[in-house]
């Protein structure tokens, strides 16, 4: 039979008691984590979000209470009152925060029973799909509760820091206008305007700019955002960002706010904050040195440009690449001359997954170096490549040729894979940098048009504005990303504050005046009423928590996440709705 809580009051949580509490009468409430029954003595571990306390039931102290305790099973909800005592030093448990004490039970209420869980809470080896189906049980695991404690503290710290720097927290709409220029929108049908739809915001971008136009100077929001895109380990269809916008600023002003904010988050997470100011690196330099716009700076292995070694040379593959305006780049891997053919093939296959046509390599040896390129270049040509690369005996030179962007990306992925395989990455080191001066536009061959690399409200660098009508590929943007150990923590830009420049950008993206007004007319109007120079950034809160918690995926730091298909295994959503609901919305299902 279950008991009522009645007037019983909890005095302490299950992670709070220590030897200074010895002798006190205490009342704890929580879940039965585990128990050991020794007949006349039962040891019960009681768990709540703060920790675990050992409770002892003794037959010679209260036989009836011991019998009652033996009715409890794992995950039963109980309230226990008793006397806190210090354990004998020989019985201290260093694996428990409360390991110096135990509670001698004097009273126990079983407040609720529980079915046998589908997996062990305290030693979970279950498949992730099973954990997500029973997410409310998975969230009881101490490591999960630590993740959400950290998440709370990081969000609270961000709020406090931004408040101290003069920011207002302002909520922006969740039901908004669809502007399908980036990822797919989640659409919400309007009952009162049949055939029309709201969209869930991919970001508060236009609203936070409108707040600057409205004179609010410094805005922030812990914003919920939605993107209907294919999922990866570091993506979710709904996610949270620390959204920030400021008036009368240039990039340096944004950095001067974000850097102390990030350092404070490091402190909250118990991690040594990085030195300030953070390193800054132009996009082109990041790509040419590391093959990534979010380079992991915890290890070396930088690119070597071998264009001059192969330009017009006897190796036809690379010579043809250079003739067509492509690039030939290499990395030097210390000690890799001893790799097997299988290891080189595996790295070559990895490069091909990212678009490379193949991977050439030279094994640099004390005597004659080994390479399939020798038959084209001869020994002198191989020696010239070795000299240009700076490789030493025992190293291997890995080379990729092709279009500049494909070559950089593929070799960058090879660099990361080698860093992981060869244990070159110092996991205890943290490296942050700003990547700046991104291209304004990127060209898509499939539909033969330019797209905004960040978004169409990003301001070009002042000296590049005159190129808008003639050379969009060379225009740089006042855009910046914050990179932490090879992961993007956030991105932002200085925005366009002149309506004429915004109209030019839309034209460069293939939007005529009519289309621009249909999609963004309200915003173009607002720009015409005295818009201050402004800019901002959005930091991915989920990703920040994931990195500080050293979690394997975002699903470990989001309370109720979706799986790769975009579905929720616990609620079995998305789900069908009734014909009556569809009729009310004037919608007919074609599925």
C-alpha cells in the first residue's frame, strides 16, 4: 500500500549531507537507486538530482520498518526520516559526495511504486533509441542531470553578464513570415486566413534588427530557433541560441562584448578561460592554412602550396588542375613514412568522401624516398617537392589537387582525421579564434546563381561595396565566426543599415524589386526611417553546453531532442491529425 506525503517535509537533498550533519534528524525524499539486502540489515541508496545518500535499515532497531523497506524496488519514490551518523573512517566511500555519512532510518513512506525500468538508471548501456523512447527515465541518470545543471548555470551566467553590460532581454515572435532564403521553414497554417501560413523562425534576425531601428541599442534573447533540415550529430531541428544585437558598432565592439562573456562561461564550466584578445584569422588564410573556416588550432600540420612545383610539370593530373585555375596543396605528417599501404588507402578514401579525386603521397626516407609520382617527376622532382614541403626523413607528404575550395576542404578533413588517428590533438587544451572577412557571396553551379554565404542582411566591407554590380565573387563581408577547438560556437556580422545597399544585395542574389518587396517590404520600409549602423552575433547555447560537458552529441544536452529522421521517439511525433482539424484549416492531406 502506498503512503500519502501528508505533512512530511524534506530537510535536505541527497547530495547535501556530510559529517558535520552527524547527529541531526533528517528527512530525505527521492528514488530508490539500489539496495543490498543482508537479511537483518538493508542498505538502500536514495537518489535525487543532487546526489545519492546511503540509508540503513536494521532489524534490531525496527523490524517492522525493515520489512516495509524490503517492499521497495528500484525507482520507487520514497520519503525517509532518520538520524545522520558519521561512518567509521574505514567505511568511507570516496565515490559518493555523501560517502562520509549514512542515515539510520526511523520512518519511511513509499509515495509511489514503479514498473521495472527497461534499462538500468545508474549503469546504462542501453541503445540510444531505447533511452530516447523512455527519455524521462534517461534524464534521471546523474550524468544527464549534471549536463542540465551546467546548461542552467551557463544560461544564467550569460543573462547576468549581458545585463551588466547594458543589454535588454526582449522576446521576439515565434509565429512569423516565411522568407525561404536559407534552410527550409517549418510552416504553420493559419485558421483565420485560409491558404496562408506562418513560419517558425530560423533566427530572430529581422526582428532584432528592427529593435535596433527602434532605438533599443543593446538587445539579447535566449532564443528558440527552428530549421527543417537534415540532421547531424551537431544539428537539431529546434535549437537555442544566445542572440545578441548592438547599435553603433563595428566588429571590434562585438568582440569586446563576446570575449569576456565567453571567458565567464569558461569559469562557470570550471575550465581555465582563454587568454584575451582571441586570435583573429581571415577566412582566406584559414582555408589556405587549414582547409576549414573553423580550424582546430590544437595541433599543427598546416598546408603547403605546391602550385609552383607542379605548374606545367610532368605529372599530368596536377599540371591540368593548375592549368584550369585549381590548387595543389599538401600536408606533412610526422612519422607517417612508416605507414602501411592500407593506412594510406584509408586516408585516400577519406579524402574522396569529401570530393577529392584522389590522394598522392611521398614517403620520405633517409635513402631513396618512395612515391608513385617518381615515374613522372624523377628523383630530382621528388626531392624538390620534399624541399618545398619542409618534410624530414620519416615523414609523409600527402597531396590533393583540384578546385581550390574542394581541395582545401578535402585536405582539411584529412588533416582532422590524421589528428584523431595519430593522437595529435591535446584534449586538455582550448583554442578560440575569430574567423573574419568571409566572402560575401558563394556561387552555386547547379542553379548558376549567387547566394549569400551568411545571410542577405550582412554588410559588405566598405571598400568592396563598389564591386557589387561587377565582381560579386571578390566582395568580402563584415562577417565573423567564433571557433572553439574546431567547432563553430557562433556567427554574426555587421548588418546593412542603408536601404539602397540592401536593394543592391537583393539584386545580386537574383531578387528583383517586386520579389524583394513581397518578401521583405516591411523591412525595407523600416530601413528608410533612420537606421543606425548595427551588428550582432548568435552563439549556439546547445553546442556550448555540449562542448563544455564533453557530450557526444547535442541530444545529450537537450532535454527532449529529435532523432536523425526529425521524429520524437517518446511522443511518437510528428503524428497524424484528425480530418476535422485539417478541414478547419482548409487543408487536404495528399499523403
